């Protein structure tokens, strides 16, 4: 059974870990907040479950805890940021702030980032735009786990797209999705359950359709959104490619099959056309198009008419992108964040290794 | 058997039709070029097969042949265009030019359009950016044919996304896709063949999965890319929603279930929150990020490594987005554009009705 931890407890612990690897006070806070937003929003694979992974990257000197993150090129509405091998969790909010600042002055801001590392969940960075009455956009490339349509080889990461749009009285529209049929985290759940995956999620090492959730470890690949050609996998492949090009090639980061892996124990690619991994951020000021109040009123109308669509048999309601994550966040802020036993063990080991107290946190919170 | 017509013949004919409904010389040329690009690139459903449809829209006064298309609001990098109920085939190139001009000065340009009509294929508008060494983006919303995940009701159009990226020695990357599993045109082919559609393309009027390609006429709906929840249809739904919001709500056009239909004989929606249909265009100057030559060299590398990926059994090669359409275009420029008998008949009737010569064109081109 998972144990529940409060958001604050996990924040404090994560921040201490980031301080231990040498991050500044401010960067440690930002990194912990980026990381925990995944746990809060129900993307358990991208939260504290990965904390030790980030530490491993620091241990093999792939993460620079004191990066000199800077704009290396810019125009009125665009910029390229060099993340100086910093934590993506810190580089991403820096770059998104640049996009927002540019949008404030020029109507829109677009920032491509090189020399970064994994940035957690894309949605939280896109959502930074909301309080400024802007639309926020966040992409990142990642190491190759996905086979394009008709390809045996893995050529793309799960390359997520996040778009956050402010509304008025209704909560914001927040889409945040891998450009694959299913995220890797869902396969991990099936692995634990020793259950089969639906057709269209994965292929084996020869490119044949498979239902074995372990295929990725055996040389298989995730499939682009659509699953197969007949169901439009060439579209998911195109979307993942766009994310890769905007994040990797516009910035001068690595791209395609040459994006370095997250697990520190995996070898680096034999060829590296750029620096680190790449992200892409965008911000568009609503009132650079029309009065924000008018827009937000229309967004409320949009959200309500979609919520009021007639649900199919067996479904309770029609959802708007962001509903599920927001409801999980509300619940977890109240009841705490449930962590699997294996994740708790991993954090306990990490605590011992870096000399940070953790044990106490787990006491008295069993549910 | 389809008959082949040369590109020039169909251009001349289409232009004459647009002149007959009152378009200026220049607008008639632009409209014909936009329309024919669909036939050239193999998107037969969006080309001259729709010419009489555009004329019908003019006949019911939904298309203004002499629109005063103008920028009604702008910032350094953004603009809103009012299409004055003009042909989308003309409004779209106008708006894309604004995006390109803004990108020239500000690094990027973003234009949301209201009060327009159907613009043909999205890809051709995005591709206008290529010769300027820019990335081009084009979206449009459309009348509701698509049911969101868990919805019985149709709430979104097939809302395409097109992104064109320049390369160096390799041909450009051009993605152009409806945000549904399959385009409506593919269902029409199955209807003619009296064949079944694959599961995941459509649902019936009660929201149940169906393989009957006629469901759309019976109150059913197309499904978002992904097909069902288990295969990620909530992602296709989110993408279609983003296109709708950027095209419809940012501009003040109609959106969601209230976008007017293309066929002139269908009733207009009972409620109209905005004006006409909406589009969204973007242009990003490559050298607003990094030197264009460096970028294009990396794009060549990207395209080559994807082309060289190992193909699965039964597939000849791995394609890059845009390959298929470009190859069809090369062939059709040489051999002509094949038109189905029903399309030829429709054009012949149109020719008679508007007093434009067509018959001669079909002679001597039978294959």
C-alpha cells in the first residue's frame, strides 16, 4: 500500500537534497517546486520518484548544480537560452520567464533552449503564463524511446506538448501530453501488475506489434500517438518530430536518436550533434490579440459547452484538458501525496547517502 | 476510371470560375492556386472537387468575392485579421504574409483570423514561410464533425495542424494533418467501395464504436487522433481544441460546436458567438534563433537519419513528413491530376451554370 506524504514535507526534503548537491537556495526551491508539481498533478513517474535519478546525473557530472543559465541570442520576440548543463527543473522556469517578458513587450515570446536536462512535467512550465493572462506553451525532446511509423529503430523521445490557456470564471485549459499513444509510466504500472498492454502502445525489437509491457527493456519501442499507420501514427510521429526540431535543432541541442538518456547508468550516444537536451517555450499575451476579458468570457463559454456535451454510455462526463490533473492536485493538497513502497525506499536510501533526514516524514502517515 | 487534367488547365478553369463570381484578377489567381495545391499534393477531397462548394457559398451570400481583408489589431509580433467573409483561399495567404512580415522585423509573427471561410489545405499556407527561411504554421477550425473523448455530441472540426520547416539540401519537412484518426476524405473512399472502416475512426449517433463509413451522415462522429481513451484519443481531442481556441477564440471567430458548415445547403448554427470561421498562422525566422545555414545543415542530418532508420517488415522505407505529398506533386505536375468521373461531371455542370468553357479540357486526356 502506498503511504501518504504531505506536499510540504516532500518539498522540504527535495529542496534539502538539491541543496546537498550544491544548488543555490533559490535554485533548490525552484527545482523542488518543479519536481513536486508532477506528484501533485498525478504524474507520479515524473515527481520525487525521479529525485534520485537527478542526483545520479549530478554524480556522473552531467548536471551542473551552479549553472550560468543565459540568453545567448535574441530578437524582440525570440531567444535562445544555454542552460549550462543545469537541472531542467531550473532551466525551464528561467526560459519560460524570458518568453513571458518578451510577450509583455512584443505580444509574444519564443525561447528555444539547449544544454539542459530533463525538466519534469511540461504542463507546469506552460502554466506559468496563466497569471499574466497569456497562453503558455512548453515542449521538450528526450532520449529515443519511440519508433516512427514503419521504423524498427527508436528515433524520438516521448516529446511532450503542453499548452495552457487562461479562462475567466472556469479553471484554465491545460493540455499536457506525450506525443505517444501511452506514456512510459503506464507501461511501468502494467509491468508491476504483470498485465498485458493494449495493442498500439508498443512494438518489439523487430518492429512487430506487441502486448508485452516489458518490450522497451528488450529493445522494443513506444509507438507514436495513433499506434499504427491505419490509425494515424504518422501524425503522432509528425508531432513528436516538430517538438524535437523546435527544442533540439532551433536551439543547437541534441536531437533525434542522439538525445542523451535520463538514467545516468546508460551510455551517452556515440555521436552528439549538439549540447544536452532541448526545450521550447512560448508565451502569447491574450490582449495582443483581443481584450483579455472578452477572450476569457469566450473561454468560459467554450469550457462549459464541452462539459455539457452528452457523455457516452458508461462515462460520467466529458472532460476538458486539465480537469483530471487539477482534481488530483486539489485532493493531494488535502490528503497528501501517495508514494509507492519502492519510491519511499529509494528516497530513504537517498536520504542516508546524502545525509538528509527522511525517515521521520513517513511515520504516522500510513493510510 | 479517373481522367487526367493538367495543372495549368485546371488552374485556368478555376481562376475563370472565381472571376465569374466576382473576384478580382489577383484574388482569383490566389484562390485558384490555393485550391489546386490540394489536387497537386494528393489531397483530392480539398481541391477542385470543392470548387462548386465554394460557388454555392457565394450563391447563398456566405462568401464575399470582394472582401476588404484587413488587420484590425496588432502588436510587434501579433495581429488579428478580419477576412470580411472572403474566400479562406484568399484570406489565408493574406494573413500568412502578415505573419511573415512580422517575423522579418520581430523574429516571429502570429496572426489569428476571424470572419473567414474554408482555406483549402493547411500545409500550403504554412509552406509560404519556407522561401523566407522561416518555419511556417497554419491551423484552422471547422464545423463540428468530431466527438471529444467520452462525448456523443460532435463538438470540433477536423481542425488541422500544419508545420513547415526549411532544410538545406534535403526537401523541407512539411507536416499537415487533421487532428482526427482519419480524414473525412478517407471515409468517402470507403463509402464508394462499400467497405468497412477500421475501428477507431468513427462512432455512431449513440457514441458506440462503428465500422460503417456512412455514420457521419447518420448523426455519428469522427474520432480524435488516438481513436479511444485507451489509445490516447484525449490527446487528439486536446490538439483539436488547441486549434479551435487559437483560430476561433483568439480572433473572435466562431468556435466549438458553432462553426458554420462548408456545405451551403446545411443550416447555419442556431447560435453564433463570433464571425465566420477562424484560422491561426505563425512564422518564425530561423536566424532569430541561430544562423539559418547551421540550422538547415542540422535539418538535413535529421531528415537523413530518419530516412535511414531500419524499416519494419513489409515497409519499403521510413518516411519524413511531407515526402508523400511532394512525390505526388512531382508526379502530377508531369502526368496531370486524375479526377474522378463524379468530380468531372460536377465541374462540367458548374461550367455550364456559370458560362465558362470546360468540356474541351477533358478531351484527349483519358488514361
